[in-house]
C-alpha cells in the first residue's frame, strides 16, 4: 500500500515537473548541457554543478555528500541527478539568474530591481553562503532605509507624497518597492540582524492602512501566505502611529503659537491671518496624514499661501521651526517605535 502511494506520488510529481519545466526555460535556467537538476516547488532548473559548487560551499557539500535515506533524494531525470530544494521556486530562480548573469546586478552596471529580488538574494544568499549576494542585498537595503534623514528618498519626504500603496522607486538603492514591502523589510532585519534599517522601515509601515498591517500583506507568485509583522512589532507600529500623530498636533500648536511674536515684522497682518494660516495646515493634513506630515519638507504647508499670509519674519520662523521638528522626529524614530533595545543606529 505504502509502495503504491509512493509510486502514485512520484508519477504526479513527474507530471508537475514537466509542466513546470517551462518556468525554468522561460527564465533561461534550463541548460541542455547542465549536469544537475534542482527542484523547488516542482519547478526544475537544469544547471551546472561546477558553477554552483564554485560559488557556494553549501552547494558543493550538497552535491558531494551521499544522498540521505529518502528515496526522493536519489531520483534521476533523463539520467541527471536531482536535488530537491526546500526553497520557494521564484527565490531560487532569482538567485540562479544572478549567479549566471551577475554582472547586471553589481558595480556600474547596477540596474533597478524589485524589492522581492533583494529579499530573495538576502534569504538564499545567507542560506547558501553566497556572501557576495548577501552583502549586496544588505547594502541596498541600508540605502533604501537609511539612518540619515537627508538620505531618505524624496517620495517619502517631498510635499507630493501619495499615501496609497503604490510602487515607488528609490534611485539611491536602485530598488522598486511598494510601501507594504516595509513589512518584509522589518522581518528581514529581525531575521538577519540588520537593526539600522528598522527605524525608517517602521516609519514607512506606520503609514500603511491598519487593515493591511493587521491582516498582513498578500505575497506574490507562488507564496500563499501573507507577510505579517510579529505581534510585538505590530504593537510597536500601531503605538508609533499614535505617537507620531500626537507629535504632529503638538508641533502644529507650537508653530501656531509662534506666529505674530518675536521676529514678526507685521503683527497686524500675521495676527489677523493666523486663523487662515492654521486652516492651511489642517487642509494639508487632510490631503496627507499626520504621520506623513511629520517628515515632509518645510514646503509642505506653503503652496505660496504662507508668504501671502505671513510676514517674512514669521514665514522664516515657520520654516526653521518645521525643519527642526522634522529632524527631531527622524532622530526619535527609535524611541517612537520602541526600538531602543536594538543596537545603536548606524550599526
Ligand atoms: Zn509676522
């Protein structure tokens, strides 16, 4: 009975392997002269044992060690040995592509790639001892989620930011991402110990709809699960949302208080338009969100109206105070998201 079940499963697997072989062919990872077949989630890749062994000791050991007891490990396809992998087939496809066509991903030939590619390079680069790929992935993540506000990419700090979970492109790291990819970035930072990316990744996460944070971000391709924050990180994110909103309101009040005082050179104008100017701020809040407003550049609430409503002295004060506030917020992200127990930022 057990033998029958085993044979039936093997036949089904073979059918799946044939159906899925097209994926490898389409990805350019089915080499007629290949001498090892890696199968991940029924998707076979016919590649070269020597090349993979040269890049990774883990692969080398995998190909040279005697196969375990499991009969599945001893299979052949067209006389070529098969190795069953536990990885996601898309991740494996990405890593194999980089191993064969790596020049497209490094150095001056860097091209813009998707966040999922970076995630795959980090996961499998770490797992298979592909140090160069792992380090490249970490370097790009650090540029994407920097420790300095001035390095944080414009889409998040410019006054035209759109809150929707749309695709963004960070030119410095040459990565396309969606805001919701920050959830996976936090999980990668936790798993692979990259604490410096956490504050800005949490900031991006905190702007996601709560529904998405709680239910998780649907994953692409063959992954059926959702990317979710751990329970502790979800609490950090939600509490950070509340704290950022609170700080925004407090800072707006401070700005409002400062108008018409000190360096004001036209008290009559400024005091009479104080209310109107405050409405501008609330209008901006309606179009953005309090959390997003916390880091927006100092042009965010002006649109020409500030200079019209305030004297030069008050307008200058508004700008310098706002700049001070946004930098304080950035520097406090570790506190706001309760990340103090991680190592110092920049590590
Ligand atoms: Zn004034």
